[in-house]
C-alpha cells in the first residue's frame, strides 16, 4: 500500500490574534491547545499519498493565485453538536466557501463515498465540551469580536506517531498573484515553509523562504523566529541571478514577513555579504548583527565574501 500523509489545509492565525484566541482556549480547557494553532479549516483531514507531494504543492499555488489576502471577522461565538464551541468567521461574501470549494479537487478531492459536508467557516475554541460549558461560553463570550488578516494558505501534517497526534505546519503558499518585481518586470514568487525542529534544542520557530521564477529557484533564505525578531541565518541568490535585484526583493519580502508577525524586527545574522546589506540600509550593531538603520560606525563590518546577493 502506498505511503500516505494525513494533511489538512487551513487559514492559520498568527500574532496577537492567535495569542488572544489561545487565551480563550486555555480558559475553556481545550485539549487542542498544544495540538494545533488557531485556524479556519478549508480542507478537512485527508490521507494523501506521499507520491502526490508535487501535485499538492502545484494545486495550492494554483488556487492561491485566484484569491487575495483575506480580512476576517471573528466572533460572536456559536456551537454545533457534539459539544463544539467556536467563533464564527466572516469575510467578503461567500469568499471562504468559494476558496474551500476550489481546494476540494485534485489531490484534495473528497474520498469516494464521503457524504458532502456543509462548509461552516469557524475557529474552534473547545470540542467535546459539556452542554453547560457550551451554554456558558456562548453567553459570556457573546460580545467578543475581532479581526484578522490572513496572507497564506497553510498546509499542516498530523504526526500520528507522536503523543496526542499534533498538527505541524509543513508549508505555506501566499494568496494572490506573484508581484511583478525586479528589473524588466520579473514575476518572482515567494514561498514560506515551516521547517520541522528535527530533534534540535534550538528555541523558536524555523522558516525557509524560497524565491522562484517560472518554476525555477533563484534565491532562498533561512530564518529563525525568536522573541520579537525574525533572524535571517542564511541568505543566498543563485550565482547566475546575482546583480539582478533579486536579493533586494527578497530582503523587502522578509521585512514585510517580519512586520506581519506582530511587528517583529528583521535582524540579519548571516554576514557573508556586508556590502550588499549596507546598500539596502542594514548595518551592524555593536554585537555584529545587521539591523536596518544602525550606524555603519557602530562596529566594524565583519570580514567576508563579496556581494553574494
């Protein structure tokens, strides 16, 4: 039998909104608090052959191009049996249902024989709750309302061999058509992937950003989200594309990514190309980390290779 992965596609909430919802989930004693991030499910859990990985990525990109980033309204609370308390989710009229419908094909087509399920956009706060808790939650949280902006479709995989079967991010595809950037109106696509910890003790969330043009990789960056900073621990542009403005576009994307993460600061640890970083306004601080706007005289730029980006 072909090896399979258990996947789902969701709009995952980040930053201050996610922290606030986690607070509600903790107060409601949710068993899912450590299993999965606050999210809106678009494709319910599905067993997908490992051999379909490339088809999954292509399908997500094709659908993501058709939809713009989403502005969601969260709240008020509601419920459905058995014992699920959730926040209702709204966006532009019917857009979430249309997005979920577009995803439910190709590698994410429902299994033959599965009865159609109505799509209800929601963020689960507690499942398996006793009736009295559901009733109290709906009453006490009735005034709750907030908003969130979601920029990407997130692919999650369930780790069925781990305790409590947690769901971990394994990929992200940004919503919207790729921006026309760089010289000559080039179409560069930026793809964010959450990198599994792999048994390391390094704190923080690890990310990889790849830049493609017409399906070919032209640049990449490796990042670590820790505290209030997004640390760039590696940045590389393919040799044949250096000097074409790709590195600057990648830095700009990383700054926007940092800003979206609750205003995190972008800090560059990789200093193999200090000249390139200086041209884009990043200079070393006293500890040798490169930050935007730091004075070039704060410390001497580390010695190293030339302009790699």
